[in-house]
C-alpha cells in the first residue's frame, strides 16, 4: 500500500469514526435522520473497501445506445439521482441550493 493510499485509508477511517460517534451521541434521532447516517456509513464503508485493496467496482458495460453519452441524458440521470436522495428538514425549508427552474 503506498503512502497516498495509507493517507486515504486513514482519512476514511477517521470519517467513519466520526459518524459512528455521532450515532452513539444521538440515539434518539428521527428515522429519516438515522437513514441519512446509515447511507453515509454505507458510502464510507464502500470507499474503505475500495482503498483497502478490494479494488474499484467493475466498470459499467458499454452500451450500443448513441444517447448514452448525451448531455441531456446525463442531466436527466443527475436529476433522477437527486430526486432519489433523502431530503433533510433544512433542504425542505431552504432548498438544496440549486437554481430555480426557468419558466
């Protein structure tokens, strides 16, 4: 493992410890907030596994669809992903910091 990989591993491990500490500190969280933390833990765990030697995830299969690399499709996919993400109370009240839709 190179020095850069060790540093990345240490960063991820520290990030994981902080999130775990938050979970222990706030045992009475609402279900939606707890789900956000669990999602973050899953993301960190995936990154740790990638850095720890399990390698990157398998690349996506090449598509014969000419629209697969379209900027409009990329924008649509990003919008779909954004819609799937959990929304915090702050985001519900103040928005996600995105530009308002043009009318």
